[in-house]
């Protein structure tokens, strides 16, 4: 009762902490502002409204947990391409010119288009991140829109002078309304995801499949091998079988289990891909996905088997906590790491699920780009595999040298 209660307390705390109020926990959330405005003359004075907006965003957004980066358009595109940025606010080159023409059109019969600022979201980093970008940019630009509207209204009113004793003409109600909010915000997805990606969730669920294949596969292999070697009983409904213990060392037993998970990993990886293809999931880099998924399943399975071999039954709980309870909320697959409580976000530095998610997301959505997370995913997965191999071999060898064999306890 105590063990189950403690485990469920941890599970509830981790899962609810990351989903209850993500917007409250924003920190270092990367958004770029790109000011391409070349400026113009407005009200007889040279101005650059784009610079005013950029400066205003730079002063206000960082205090709201946003990592605002002032970039050129090429750098912004490069960081959107590799998932480093969640979005970008782009002010066009003719922005001030468009505003000047917009103001002039309120007193002269000229054709004009409403000035626009483009907000790019990055759906390949997740739908929640795209929503945050849209919300943050919309709020900030609404404030900028109001200030610029006041500036334009003042400029237009100054141009309306009385003539030949007649009173100064007044700006019409509709014109005043348009001048009060002259900017339109165009929200568009940068490199939209194709159909069959679940709105950016297929990478997360594919990661879950890989982790579960390694974790649950290791537990099944551990139980069945121990039963076959006579170290644990096997029950089939009402029937009970317990073979005589096999005289085999702990290290050789672990090597046998490792061999089985190594043979199983590529088979399961191929099955996952076949199911994905059958369901219409786009897989542009099948060799990379197959190889990386196989290595990830192997790394998780080897480490899980090593933990159980070292700790026995308690290793089952450790594996559950390590790979599932702590892994899912810190994976970054549904809610970005930058929108998690910092205590949960720190787990992403070493939690296996986050590393595997970065690798699989890079393969599925970012053309297997190393900078998009594949390099880190591969290195951390191999690092985890090495840790699992060293831990298992060292502990079981130590038990064997101390003659701590797997035999029934004697009174």
C-alpha cells in the first residue's frame, strides 16, 4: 500500500504539474523578431515604425518568459528550419511606407492596402508551441497597433487645415476606426506539416512506442527467461510450472537477455514502420527512422534489464519511474520544455524519452537534420546504451565473484 501510494503520488504530481497551467511556466521560449522595414517620411518627419515595434517587443516580451531574438530573415529561417525557433514576427520592408500611404488615403481618394505584420508559427515543434507564439505575438502587436494608431490619427488630424474661412474637415467615423488600428496581423504556418502527422503528434506517439517497446519488452524478456531457467515459476491459469534452476551465472543470464532484446529491436522497429506506412503516416527518411528506432529500443531494453539484474524486483519500479513516470511529462512532445515548471524541465537534460523524441522528431519533421535534434538524440541514446552495458556487466560480475548466486534462501 505504501509503495503504490508513493508511486501514484509521484505520477500525479509529475503529470498534473506539466499540464495544469503551461502558460504560467513559460521561460526562455524562443521567438524571433525580424525588422526589414526601410523607413519613410510620415507627417513630414523621417521615421521607421518597424524599428519602433521591434524595440517595443524587445523591451516587453523577455519579461514574460520569452527569449526574443532580433534576427535577420536568413537567420530566422535557418532557426525555424531546425526547430530552434518556435515562431517569428516579420515586419516587411515597406511597412512604414504602407502606413504613410494608409494615413494619406484618409484625406485623399487614393487606393491603399492595410499594412501587415506576418507572424510565422512553427507547427513542426508542436501545436501547443504554435498556439503560444500566436497568443504572445497577438497580444504584443495589439498594443503596438494601438500606439501606432494614435500616432497616425494625430498625423492625419494635423493635415486637416481650415480653408477660405471654412472649418477644418473632420475625419469620418469609419476612417477614424481604421486609423485606430491600422495594422493587420497575418498568422501563417512556416513549412506546414503534411497530412498524416496528427498535427505534429506522430513524433511524440512514435517515441512512446519506442520507449514502451524497450521497457515492456525488457520486462517480458526478463520474466520469460527467468521462468525458462528455473529462477521463477510460470503459471498458465490453474497450472503451475517451476523448472529446476539452471546452473548459469548472473552475467551469462544477463548476456542471454541482452541478446534477445538485440534481436527483437530491429524486428519491432520494422513493425512500427510497417504499421505507420499502412496508416498513411509520411516517413521521408525510412532508413534513418529504422536504424535510430532500433538503437533506441536496444538502449532502453539493455538499461532496463541491467537495472532489474542489479536491483531485483525493485528494479521494476525504478524502470517504471525512469522511463515512463518522469519521462512523459519532460519529453517535450506535447508541451514544449520552455512551458514546463523548471523542476520538470531540468529532467529533459537526461531523461531518455526527451532524447529519443528529439531524434525521432528530427527524422520525421526536419529531414533528419542533426541540428534539429538528431545529433543530440543519437549521442545521448548511445551514451545511455553504454551506461546500461557497463552497469549490467559490472554489477552481475561483482555478484558472481562474491558467489551471490540465484539460489533459494537457506535458513
